[in-house]
C-alpha cells in the first residue's frame, strides 16, 4: 500500500480579472471532493496577492499561498 494517497490535482488558470469567476467556482464546489486545487493567476512576479483570503470567503477548504516544496493535500486550495 502506498504511503501517500493518490488524488487528483486540479489546475485553474485565471487573469487578474477572474476573481469573480473563482468566487463562483469555489462557492459551488463541495469542500470534501478529495481533490486539491492549484490556482494560477496572471500577476507580476513578486506581487503580493490577497486571493487566498478572498477565496477563503467562498469555501471551507483551506486556501493558502503556496510555498516552495509545500506538500499538496486533498481538499485544499493553493494559490500561486
């Protein structure tokens, strides 16, 4: 039996103007899908974003700004 469970990682891309669409998506998404979500937006390198905080308002899944070498877990949202 593998030590790490296998689960889907869903990649979502959006422009800086796509926040409203992301809000609707996560509002409608159940929080126990068993999937991890990685959100990549078009932002300048080094630009601070509050997108994790914004998405947290629309889901009970933890929404985090991803860090280098961070383990990916199911039922989490990671912001790049």
